[in-house]
């Protein structure tokens, strides 16, 4: 993933270790499009755009620090293709002000505040003054929430001084401050922890709205998904046992999941594989065998697991681990 740097005298926190500056807006647009997705970026009228980027990419998650002069960003319908990779973006305002608009909502962000948005739907960002922001570009696959659930909290301000934001937001600030260290042996673990914190905060926000008018089916679907995530290690968990635990018929359980794009069995399998994939990259589990890690998440048949993993990620689990695990001894 390319890294392009641009700077000017009016940007905060000059960083002498960065590459030579450029103030060409076209170059900035090209760099952002290559690194993330195409965007319509415009300087604030009457100003000359300038910016600077620091970045790291860890296990498919891009982490960017952006220092920019006043500008606006739009992801318009004409820039969105059904073939584009599907990402969520977490934006943390570190200095200056930012305004995010998506799905009919508007989030006004000050220093320490963060918000989520979806690159597969139109959005707009406005920075009326020089700003420093951290942006995480996150593939949809490792996020344990449905697209529908994420759509319910896009362009929502998670303030640094309220609720879970008081605990979660400072973690993202420090993650940005340590951006150069993320490619190290434990960077993936830190990024996975950040994703877990993000999902926890979003889920808490969704739960806090349960008192508002909402469908009983949607509430039950969230409850069942949480139950599944808490019992992934149980190899005896089946759709029938899940239905029984929630006092619903198996047919109704399938109906609840039918509108989410995955069957319940496929969703359970995907979550197990994602947790195993994370463990394969974790230096703390470097001495544990692949079969041990698979069994930890309820997949005890080694041959069956290996076929599932290769179908999902294109490589056997042993090869996947050997090519990506950094530092420490590796168990086959």
C-alpha cells in the first residue's frame, strides 16, 4: 500500500522524518484512491490544499495519520462500484474539527471524538480548518456485526468524554501515536484488540437503543449472534441447540438469518475461521499447533478444518501461518 507525504508551513506537528513535501492536490487524490477508495477531494475555497500521511498496514487493516489543511471529501454514487472492496472506516479526530455525513445523519467531531462510516455507500467529510485525523480502513470480514447493524451507527459521534468513548478512544489515540511500531511482531494483536474495542462500543450503542421502537426480530437476532460468539468453542453447538436455547423453532431461526446474506451455519463457520486466523498470526500462540488452535474454536476435525480454511483464505493454515507470522518459533 503506497504512502505519499505532503506538507506545508500551515500544518501542525512538522515531522522531519517524512519524505519531501508536495502540495499537489491531484497527487493527493491519486494516493488516497490507491491506498483506500476513489474520493472527490476539494480544497476549501480560497485556500491551497496541503497534507501529509503516515501509514501502516497490519493484517489487511490500514492505519493512517492524516494532517491536512481545510478541505472536503465526498464518496459519491458515481465513484462506487459493486466490484469495489467493501470497507468500514473509523475516523478519529485528533485536532481541528471534522463533520461526517452518511445515512441521513451528521456527526460533528472534535479532538478525541470518533465515528464510523461505510465506503460502499455515499458519504461526505468536511474539515473547515487544518486537522489531524487517524483513519482505520477495515475489511468487513473481521467485524462481528452485520452490515445492517453498522448502518444503524454510521455518522454517530462517539465522544471522548462520554460512555465507552472515555475508555476506548484513548486506545485509538495511542495506536496512532505508535503507527511506525505496528508492523512489528505484536502489531496484529494490537490492531485486533482495536477492532474488538470498536465492535464492543458499537454493540453497546445498538443495545442502548433497544428501548426505542425497533423490531423484535432485530433484537433477537443481536441476542442470538452474541450467544454464538460466546459459544464458538463449543463443538456441539448447532442451529438446533441455538434455537432451543432461545425458545424458538429451527424454522424461525433460519428466517431470522435469511435476511442477513448468510445462513446461520455459514456465519458460525466464518466467525470460527476468523478467530483461528487471528490466533495463527498471534506470537503468543506461536508454540501451539494449528490443530490445537482450530480445536480451541470448536473445529476438531483437522482435515475438515484445513479444507475450510483453504477454501476461505486460499492457502492451507500451516502455509498461511508460516508466511505471515513474524518473530518467535512457529509450530506446524
